[in-house]
C-alpha cells in the first residue's frame, strides 16, 4: 500500500510546494531537533509578550498541506482538478478557543480517538495539531462534510476546532515536539455527514 503524500512548503507565503513528504517523515522531523531552534525562538518571543513579532516570524516557518498535494499553485487547485487528496484532515485546537484545557489533556483525548493518527504540540506551545483519517475526498464539499463530522465529535467533548481546517489546501505549520505521536495502523475514519 502506498503512503499518502502531502505537500511541503518553504513558508506559509509560498504559492507552491517545494517537495512532497509523508506523514511519517513529518512527525519524525517534528520529533527531531530539526526545527527546535526556530520553534524555541518563536515560543520565547510569544512568552515575552511580543505577539506581533511572533505572527510575523511564524509566516516564515515551513508548512505542509496535510490533506494532499497540488500540481502547481495551491490557488484553485481543487476547482481545476490539480489536487490529490491524502485521506487526512488537519485538526487545530488553539488555546484561546479551548480555555481550561491543557495541551496534555487535548493530546490524551486525541490519542484515545481511533480516527486520529497523529498529534503534536503547535508552534506556540499552547495548542495542539491533530491528524484524522477521512475518506479520500474528490470534492471540497466532501472534505468539508468530513470536517463537520470531526468538529461535531470534538464539540461533544467540549473541544473547539479551528474552522479554517475545513479548507483542504490549508497549510499547517511545522513544530517541534519530541513527544509527537503517530499511529498509522489506525484505519477508522470520520465519515462525511
């Protein structure tokens, strides 16, 4: 069985990918020290209260398109038939949207859910990124319907997902988390509703 490919971008402002990678390789890089210095600087900037500098510097972070690959530019890739879906859905649990929850508690809930295949601490250190299995989607509408299934599930746990993750070509920033978790043996999916 071939491993789904995801696009790797030099930064959030890159119009097209510089390479493709796999979820396994992404998690290995996040666990390693490859991005540690950059992420630690960002977290220090945020801890010092400089939100504006953090926002600017974050845009220079490498990023991936978890839900698939584009042939050429991301803009209109789905509408023009240049997007190949990976069967993965990005989940983003920001600290600001989930007051009262710790990063560890959110990761624990994600690990307990059989449709989640990976999770790691976000670049800020205050949120969590999760990766869910969904069917390979042929249209943006199918992807959004799978997002709604995941969102509704986590709402039942009083967790709020970032609504922007319903965009299949949305970029997700890399991070540094030695405890990043992955289990690709899981095959359960959030089915579109």
